[in-house]
């Protein structure tokens, strides 16, 4: 979380910094700021809110200078105010930071005793103070930043500029990601190489604990292998698509939802060719470890590993799994699942598993990410870049890839023959058509949403994979519609949650007409009997069996219960999006969230 960008390119950099921040805004949009260093010294501009607000501040009062750093913030310590916005500066040093300085309180006491005064509520403000102190103690710029990395505990990616050295940026990282690039005109630093799309050239990721200095023409790395690592630069791949980034859609979320049929097809095709699946097949148990929507994708696909492949499958929340000290069997495989490939807790699981000598597996959507580098074996979903904070196409792509993996494991374990595998995979691929048919239900879901628009709470019910779909649907409504939406396994209703049902409360029931349909319908009847407003998502057979029970019944496409459940996920994306839009909310940038959760 938080996006860092810096440029040293011999030209006035303010506009470049702000344009590049826009590409990093998915990492946080609580505030933004830049620091430019030039003949006039250090010049800072900061504004709470999104990058557009900063752009408005800078438009009429542009700082001059050819070296600068920039930041878009997701607040951890201190409210999202102007004064808490980065960069933070002290004594001719300005710093932008991504991560958490865990011992900031102790560091503030220490520095306060030395006469330093702090003006923000942030943890990050200690960083320019430490660097300035190290400079006063006689260290050069790089040494001062390296020493700061020693003093500050926690995760850090930082970039610093100096009033007394207006020709360089010093950068460092531990834990949080940071990459540097060299193009024809200068040197750049960014939290995400995607921001280098606008500069071209070549880039490399900073190693953990590494410090580097960006001059106009080069990047200098500290450490013995500084020269050797020059061989590890990769070319910046410039994007082919120009024009309207939302491709005519009202939001990135709308565009990304519409891309689901293609994302599904591409991912099924890639997963059919994933190398190394036999390593999963040799396991005696699998743990899928993830956060948020990725966790729900694991939950939705679990039955395929258990029923088809005969492989016990646990689904674990990464932040719980890593601290629980659970017992893994000798041949248990841990598969980490992440759209971004940067989620701190999921990444930590990979690192901790590696440190314990286990082979590590990841399924990730972002090819240039920390997890793709960290895992021994990384498979890629092929959903394309997702910008909207709410996972949509990456969720369905994760489900597709997991089901292909499960089927291939089933085949490798001798539970299905090659013919049945191919038929099942072809059937799975053909679900892209069903996804298209579901997308055609947008108007239908918009009208279903109108009954929810003024409600502060909602309940979602389902069983088996449909419970996972309910969880995912409720998460979508929480994060973009700010509705207290809770999902329950339908069988759990009578164990407490039914006490919350009162007349008019919306209840969404996901019920494909499978062997569990009658049981789920009983739960629907129980909430209906207590006055709930019932929205039933089912297939044609289910709709006929439910009759007039629900206030609103949406008939979903899908040849079997599994397909209907996939279709329900997409219908619930529409439901959340239309509720959020009716409330006038920004579906791409919901409050308090960021696309990539790089702090624990
Ligand atoms: C999904 O809509 C959320 N934005 C969020 O729960 C997300 O899935 C979670 O943060 C995990 O992210 P990852 O897949 O990038 O690891």
C-alpha cells in the first residue's frame, strides 16, 4: 500500500511525478504529494484526497526542479490530512515511504531527546529525521539511508532527496517492493514497474535490504554484487492499448466485469498447460492460503480438489495461517493465491515456508510481482490487469485456474482418465459463453438492486460452493456499497443469525437446483416467514420449484449447479455495483481501501 515514484531526468519533473502517481493510485488514495529539489532548494506540495486534488494544487504553483519524489498514501498511522501526507521533510531531507515503521514511537522518543520536533501523526516522519541525524554525524547520503534501514524496524520502501545534493535520489527497501529503471533520459524509482510504462528503458527490482542511488544517467547499487546485478535488468514492456483506459465503460469495474468471458477462456487455456502439476498430485493434502476475495475463490473451488481429485483441501486466511503454528503433514502442499502477488500476509507465508525448507507454490495474476519472484513454482492466471479495487475478473479467473488444477491433479492421481479430463476441461472452457449470457442480465440485476439501495444491511445465504459465492457477493457489497452485508452458510442460520432478520431486511439466497436445493430453500422460507425481502438467484429448475416464494427471482444460465454458481458470482457483482452506483459511490476507489494490501 502507498505508491512511491521518483524521477531524475534533467527536465522539470513535477508533471511527470503527478502523471506517474496516477498509475499508482490503486495502492492508496488518501493523500498525495511531491517533493522537488532544484536551485531553489527543496519544494514540497501535498494534498489530502486523490491525485487529482494534488494536480489542482500544483497547476497554479508548480515547483521547479529536475529531481523529485512522489507519493500516494493509504493511511496507516494518522488521519488522511494534508499535514500527514508524504513527503515528510526535515533539515533539507525529504522522504516518501511505503510500509510501517514499527518502532516509530521509540525512535520519536530518542530523537525528541536530541531536540527533534515532530509535526505529523505518522510513523514515516521519523525517517527524514534519522537520515538528517546520520548526515550530521558525518555519513554520506547513501550511508545515512542504509543506517536508517537499520534503525527503523518493520517494512520499508523509501526514496529520499536532499537539498545539499540536488542531483540524486537515494532509495532503499526491506519488505515493501521497490523497482528502479533507466531510460534514455534518466533514472526512475517506483513501487510498481507498471509506472515505468510511461518512461520505457529497462528496470530491476531492488533486493531486500538493498540501497541504491539514482543519478541522472545511472543507478548505483550498494553491496558487493552491485556490478553482477546489472545483468538482471529487464526491458520495460510498453502497453499496446492507448486511448480510453475504461474502453467506454462507466468504471474500471464495469470494464473488468465485461472482460470476464475472455479472462476465463485465456486462464483455462493457460492452466491446461501449467507445468509441474504433478507436484500437487504427489501431495497428501493441500492448503490454499489467501486473503479476501482470493480466499473465497479457494473456498469456491475446494470441492473440486476433494471430490474429483480425492485430495484433502484446507482453505486458510493467510494472516491466521502464518501465526497459528499449525501442523503440516510431510507431503502437504501450500498453494498461495493472490491477484496482486503483493499481499503482505500471503507473501510472508511463501517466505516463511521457504525459510522452513518447503517448496512454495503460488497462483498469481500479476506477472511482475513479489510472489512470482518468491515462490519456487508460480502459475499465472491470465485475467489481464485489474484496476478497480473490487476483484471481479481476477476472482473468476482464479476459480477457473483452480478447477483446471484440480481436474489435472485428479487425472495425475488416476481418478479420471485422459478422455474424461479433456471433456471436463472443454466443458469448463465453454463456460465463457455462459458468462457472456450472465453479463446480458445486467438490466435484470439493476432492477433487483433498486430494492436494496436504501438498506444499511443485507444477508447472503448459500451452501457448498454457493456459500463461497454468497461470501464473495457480500464482500463486494461491503467494499463498494458500504452496506453491512453478511454471508452465512444456510445451515448456520438457525444457530444465531436468524435473530437479525426483521421485516424488510434484504436476504440474497444463492441456490442452484442441486441435491442441496431443498435444504437451502427451507432457509429461504424461514427468513421469508420473518418478513425478509427475498432475492433468489437460481436456475430455471430452481425457479420452478421455488414458485412465488421470493420477492424477486433471477433465473441464471448454467447447465449444472457449478456453472450456475459461477453465474451467481457475476450476478452478485452487478448487484453490488448497481447498489453502489445508486448511492453515488466511486466503485473503483472505495473508501479506506487499496488494490494491493502490502502491509500486515
Ligand atoms: C477484493 O474485492 C478485495 N479488494 C480484497 O479482498 C482482495 O481480494 C484481497 O486484498 C486479496 O488480494 P490479493 O488477491 O491481491 O492477494
